[in-house]
């Protein structure tokens, strides 16, 4: 049995959550001018390794070499693929890669964060991001409030360990519940100084939300984002960056002006993972 602390199957079910929340989304203001002080180009390009999980499982070192060749400079982990931290730090150094963040599931209890934070330090992470939660933390105001309380406690422990802490959205956080939404509860009932946000731009659009409005509402709080494109309504199928309807240029410019520091390409189920990374990175170099 593998002792890998990032089980491969942990996020395999996430693509099943995408059903039914499509619709028209017009973002007429996304063509706004570049914010004052924003860099004219994306200077670093990140990748959530979930995108290339199938390729990594077949040829880990060759896949890392290929994504570095595509222009990726930052990695966001979700799995160590059975390798020790020392293996990954050596491999990343060989290809000029850094790993500022990782996705980590909530431990069963709050005292379970210690080993997670130790691993984060070993890999050079700055941020630990909770990427998804099960039904026990959804479906009612009380459930979302329990999650908010756990995230607050996790964020406090992360600060004590010298790390940043955040939450990554899908679409289900925006489902109406008891007169509000999970996302509203998570953003208003957690400490904005400690519990930051990783905004998945695709899933926000899929949920018929305006990601620009989220960026503007929470300046300084959205510290990273996932970059994957959406096709037209009503399906809003997931696409490579630059092959859909999302105006990433405007969003990333506004985000950087408001404190966004990392942007990770992601595609949940690419047909050809390396081709997706290569095409998406090339599109991002034009932003």
C-alpha cells in the first residue's frame, strides 16, 4: 500500500460536481484598461499538477521536463506520487521550478495540520490551500459555518507555522442555501487577514458568477487563481486557456493590481495533458 500523503484518487471525483449550473454570463466590463502599475505581461506561469496527473503516473521525470520546456516556472502540488520531498526538491531545482503552493485536504482533526505544514516547508511552499470539501460541510448554513470555523483554526495554525492559508472554490460554493451561499459564509465568517482565497476562474464562471466582481470585492484577499477556459453557455465546457470565453487578460491585470500573486493553469480532464499545458502557457504569455 502506498504511503503517499497525497492520495491519487482524492480529487478524481471533482469533475462530477460540474453538472447543471450553466447559463449565460455577460462580463461587459472585462475589456477595461490595464490597471495603473500592473505589469504588461505575465512574468511567471504556474501549473496545478492535477492537470498532468496521468502523465506523471506514467513518466514522472519526463513529464516534469516537458512542462518546464513549455514555459512553466511554478508548480502547485496535490500529490507526491510516492516520492519523498527530497526527490521533488532535487527535480525542481534541475528544471528551475519552484512550488509556492499545494492543495491539501482538511485533516480529520485540527491537530492533524502539523505533518502537512512540515511537508509544505520541505517543498518550499508559501501557501497551503484547501481545495474541496465533502457533503458534510455543505448543504446548510450550519454546515458551511462549521467549515468556516475549521478554516479559521487552520489559518491560525498555518500562521503560527509561518505559512499562508487559503480555500479554493468549485461551483457548489455558490449554490443558494438558507438565504445565502457557501461562498458568502466562507468569505464573511473567516478572518480575511489569515484565510485567503484561491479563485478558480472557470468554476466561478460555470456557477454564473462574475469573477471580476469577486476580485473587486476582496482586494488583497485573492492571492492565487486557477486559469482554465470555459466554452459558451449553456454547457460552459472546460477548455484550454485561450480557447474559450473568459477574458483572462483583464482578470489577471485587475487581480495583480489587487494583490494576486500566483496563477496556475489547470484542466481537470485534458485529452492530451502536455498539449494542454503547452497551448495554455503559450496563450498566457500573450496576456
